[in-house]
């Protein structure tokens, strides 16, 4: 009997369903969840949803004590379709000559330590998945096909090619949906569906000799621009010609390993072969006539298998990718995200939203608000006041069935760390001095306490914040501005300077900078602000920013004051 969850989040509900289905189909066997990724270029944050959705479900099943396998099929035997934009070490004209070859037969970008194109892009994703705590069994489709693992399935598909053709024929007359227009990465929704080889191949139709669900790679030029002209079921003799180089040959499919089933047959074949119970698919796979829908018929009628439970997942968008990063081809990867955010935060973004809900990953200032939200959730979980679904999403983000993910021992606010990294330009001694003064009663004594969050915040400042928004503290006082201040402004600066020594901590300086306009208005420092008082506070803050950094805005003032240091603050404010 399947162990039902008491939680109400989407992961638990799918886990219930998957366990029940696994016990019905294959009792006593490991529960199989699957993902597919095509290493045809940088594997982006949309593709990550193809992995995180089954990972979270598989991990929940593991937590309940079941044996589970999360397969990641590396679709590295797919054809090389196009040269991605902006990949370092890749000359478009040179690499375009390889279009049509398997991804594992295309050279890696110049300077790469990896043997081919597919391995180069798999490596970056594998590294990110390790940091994210994703446990999986990787399957190279090149290895599967070229070693003859699928021989029986290929011969079976060829034998039943007329039946497959009839199934596909039900959908061929339907008009394909219009492709989405390409948008700049700042507003683009990264399709979370590119991963499983979707649309990378046709369905095998065409050619006067009839329908064949198998496509050989050419024995001379290695490309898939081949046409099967005849096939004999008894001898398994297959004849093909290459439209690219003119090469042709006769091979025995019972011995030949240089080709693959077309995508709409390949995917359902694997469902049956691996016994997949759960595999999500992107929106373009789930429309009428798409590979998931057609595959459901093919797996039942041809391969005597069952279609997985397969939720559709929605787009993942990006907010505020800096130009210097988007020039790499406009597809931020999990590795890019992990440079600016800790793994639990990135996991949380995928765990807290149902698969059919789209969401955005922040590379702009929004990342600071996201971190505030995460820290608030951490506090609620620690206090036991988080809502059940929020607590479940937190648990899935912070740990897996194997244990806790690495965490920052002293998680100071991300916005504070970013401001300090901005002001100090990454100077360790200066950074430690400032962080040590944030809370004098419990000072930070080593930067290691604040890592890796400090490193992520520093990387974000250095790569995602435009130069004109960086903070540069003045070297000398703005004598001209100081000379023209009225008595009200001078008085506000005196009140601030007089209170520095007694308020020298983050909380103390927060009270001081917000309190100065209140005291000037004849109120207590802890008085509730009125609309008039808020206007006075904004004017005071703008004055301080101008005198300290020459702009009307900047990092939070208490953090800025601590970073500048009391002596330098006195000098710049005319004290």
C-alpha cells in the first residue's frame, strides 16, 4: 500500500500518485522518474525545470523509504541542429559545417578540455546538479545506440513501421502551432521544454519508398541527411543514401549501430524500455499532436508499455540579466545562477511553484528581495509558524533525502553583504571590519562565517550591477555643497555626527538616521512617521547620499555609514 503524505504541497501529491502507479505496474521494483536533456548548447534555467520537477518528486519518494531511480537521458546522439549564438571559442562558419552530425561527433568549443560538443555542455550542467544536490543516473544515448542496447526495440519499430505511420498520420494534417518570437533575455521566457530533443527531428515520414522510423547517420560524412530507400524485415537489410555527400550503402540493421529512432518513436520506446513512471514535459510537448501525446499511443500500441504520469511544466523567465552575461548567447544557465545565489535558494524557486506555474529567476535587484523572503521563511520555519506548504517547500530546498545542503553558517542579509562588497570592492580586511561592526555584541570574527553567501553577493555586484550603479565613496568633502547648506540641513548633520559613537552598529545607525528628522521636528526618535516626516527623511537621506557618494541614492545608509567608517564620515559631512 502506498504511503500517503500528510502534506498538501504539489510534490507530495505527485509522490502519492507515482507510488500508487508504480505499485500497480511494477510492485517491488525501483520507482523510475526520468528527465531528458539535450547538450546542444548551454543548458539553461528553463531546461533545469525538466530536472528539478522529477528530482523533487523522486526525493520525496526516497524520503518515504522507497527505492527510486531518477534517470537523466543525455540526448547526446541527437543531431546538431544549429550553432548557438555567442558561445566562446566557436566560429559560426566553422561549426556550421558539422550540422547534421550527432552531438558527440561535433568538436568541443576551442580551448575546451572535453572531447566533443556534448561532453562540453554536459560537464557544466553536471557540476551545477552536484551543487544542487540532485542525485541521478545519467544515460548517454550515444552509448545506448552505438553499443546496440536498443537493437531489439529498433527492429521491432521497423517491423511495425506501418502501424507507427498510421498513428502519426492521425496528427500530420493538423497545423503546427506558430513558433514563439524570440525576445531579449531580459524579458524572454526560457522554454522549459527544449531538453528532451523536442522538434529536433521529424517523425520519419517522407520518401517514395514509404515510412521508416529509423534514421542512419552517414558512413562517410556522419550526418543524418540520409534517406532510407528500402528495408527487408527478414534479413534486416537496410539501404540508404546520403543527400549531403552522395554516399550510400546496404547494412544489416541486426548488426548496424550508427543511427537512431526518430524522436516521436525514440521517446516512447525509452518509456517502455526503462519502465518510466514519472516524466514531466514542457508546454510544447503537451499540445495536440506533440511528442508526449503521440508517444502515449505509440508506447501502448507498439511497445506494449504505459505512458508516464507527465505533468506539463511552464516557462521560466529571467529578470535583469546584465548585458555582459547575455552576450554569451542570452541563455543564463544553472551555473550562472549558482554564482550569485546559494543552492537552497535556487531549489526553492522551483519547489515553491507548481510545475504549471511560470516564474522568473532574478539576476537584477529583485534577488535582494528574494533573499529577504527566503530569510523570513527560514525564521518562520525555525519558530514553527510557517504554513505547511511553505514549510514543505523550505524543507525540499534546504535538504534532500541524503541530508542537508551546505549552508552559510552566519547568513547575514544578502543586500547588506552586496552593499559591503560594493563599497569595499572585495577588500577582505575592510569587509571583515564592517561585518564585525554590524552587531558589536555578536561580531563576525571570520569571513568564512558568511560564506558562501558573501561570495555570491560579491559576484552579483561585480557582474550584474551596471558600473553607473556601483558605489564610489568620495575622497574629499563636497565643500561647495556644504557651504550652501541652510541651518536646517546643518542641524541634521550635527545631530547625526553627535550620535555616531553611541549608535555605531547596524541597528543603532538605523535608529539614528531615521530618528534625526524626527528629533528636528520635536518628536521622539521612535515616533511613528507622518507623511510630512517621510518627506523630511527622504530629503535628509538624499543629502547624506550626495555628500558621501555623489548621488541621490545608494546602499542602505546604515550599511554605508559603517562601511565608510566614523572618521571618514565626519570628514565628508564637514564635521
